């Protein structure tokens, strides 16, 4: 498995993300991923709380506007997650917990 991932670690985007001293490389991608998760989880919690009865005076139709934020956040997380994977493919793809994480994300989407 390691040898099959060596080509990915040697690509220009992978090397740049891992080794660039620029703040636009790995730190920026990691910040995007973290902020995306915050927006995704935060809007999801707000919607869930409204559905179970908190803030009953707020109409559910207003809460539906959170879906756009959630969709954008998911796209940001997916894109930044792929970039983080490209930066360290051997580390991620040889870790069994990474696959558990992907399964949980897929289950959440379903």
C-alpha cells in the first residue's frame, strides 16, 4: 500500500501543501476545514434544536435558509479535506480510523 501512495506524495500539489512555508498552503487549508466544520455543525445544531422545540416562535421556514450555509460548508469541507488528504496520503489512507470517519460522514449524508 505504501508504494502505491508514493506517487501521490511526490506530486507537486502534495509537496507544496506539505513543505511550503507559505501561510496559503497547509495552514490555510486546515483553517478552511476547521471553519467549514464549525459552520456545518453549528447550523445543524441550530436547526435540530428548533425542530425539537427550542425557540418555537421562529418559523421552520426561516430555519430552512440554513440549508444553503450547510451545503456551502460541506463543499468547503470536502474540497479542503481532499487537499489535506493529498498532503499526507500515506498517513491518512493507512489509518483505519480515517475509514471509520468516512463511513460516518457517508451515514450522516444518508
